[in-house]
C-alpha cells in the first residue's frame, strides 16, 4: 500500500467516526514521508519503504479510533466549560431581574420557569462536572463516560432554553412586557447573551454526542468502554483526598437515591414554605407543595438519564 492510499483510507475511517481530519492527515502524511525517506536511505526501494513505514505506523482503523476518542474527549470537555458559562450567565441574569431596583423589572420575567430550570440544570451540570473531572488527566476518556456527560449537557441546555422561551413568551404577552424590555436594556442584552451561550453549549453537546455515537457504532480493535456508575466516578474522584466526609456523604446519598430524593423534597417544601410564610400560610404551602412535586417529577423523568438512580442499561449488560 502506498502512503497516498493509506491516507485515503485513514481519511475515510476518520470521517466515519466524525473526527477532525485535515490537520491529522497532514501530520500523518509528513510523518510517513519522513519515515519512508529514512527507510529508503537504508537501501529499500521507495515502494518497500512506504509499506514498511505504514506497517510501523499502524492499522488505519485503529489509528482513527484512537484519534477519534481523543477528539471526542476534547469536544466533551469544551462542552462542559461552555455549559458552565451558559449556566452561570443565566443564573446571574435571573438574580439580576429578581433584585432589580424597579418593581416592574423585579416582576419580569415571572421567574417560575427559570427557578425550576436552574434547579434541574444545576443537578445535571454537577453530574457532568463530576464525570468530566474524574477523567481530566486522561487523553481519551471512555466512550461510555463521554456519552453520559453529553446526556447531562443536553438536559442543562434544554432546561434553560425552555425556561428562556417561556420567560420571553410570558413577558411579551403582557401589557407591560415591552416597557420592561425598554427599561432594562442591559438586562435584555444579558438575556440575549445567555441564550447565545446556551445555543453554543448545545452545539458542543451535539458534537460530543455525535462523535461518541460514531465511535461506539463502529467495530475497532479497542476494547469497548462503558460508563461506570456515578457513584464509582465520585468515589474515584474523591479517593485519596482530604474530603473523606464529603465522599462518605455523597456515596451514601447515591446508594440510596429514593431516600435522598425524599429528603431533598421534604427540605425543599420546608424551605419554600418558610420563605413565603409572610405572604400567607395557604399560598406558602401551595408553593412548597409545587416545589416538592417538581422535584419528584424531575427525579422520575430524569434520574435514570442522569445516572442518579440505577445504572445505564449498557453498563448492566457489560461483563
């Protein structure tokens, strides 16, 4: 096989795995040419030197798989950083509206959609961060872990984007909505920036998921890698640190997901009811009950997806 034919095969394997190609192909081409020149200088013909150089470099599918895994890891880490920036921007904007000097702006947006979306997004982002930090020193994280991180990032982006759409819809449907937009120009601009950050974060999450799916769908000589449980990632991340109490509490909470969810729901009910007690006991109890119901529904619908209860199906079939 000639170097040109090998590069064509490598380009095809990289495309199948949705991995970046141009820079790698250029570097591989230069490396193979230099190696072939060195071998040809030792007495081999050009054709023999190219075949020997290709044999030393490795099978195209194996090389493409290794590079694709590293590229997917890099994309996923960028997606996590983008999601952190988007979440921080949206949360700061939410607080800015809630604490604005103008009473009109304090009531704009309504806040309920963002309040619940921020809670869901914070949990999903925390799970993604734990899984990402656990593999921060590894060039190519297991594809199962990357897929689990991508799922969490999807939840973050979708929750906050849905909240943003709801808030904008509510504001523009109110008579005072346009006035609020005009009086809070900087907050309006911040809202637009937060939405752009969310779209960028979603773009990276989609790319990470596409690359990971392409890797998992194609057979390679590499051993299949699956996602570990969230508890295993937490244990590996905190083992050897001084945060022994945090590690023990986290592992206990993850080992008893339903009890942990129930305690969180009760604590949320007490906190929300106490916060709204001055406005009236009945209204505070209703808000507390609504918050509790939202936590239970979110856990039932998203707990398995985020790895908070049970383990991914693919992991169960492992072994």
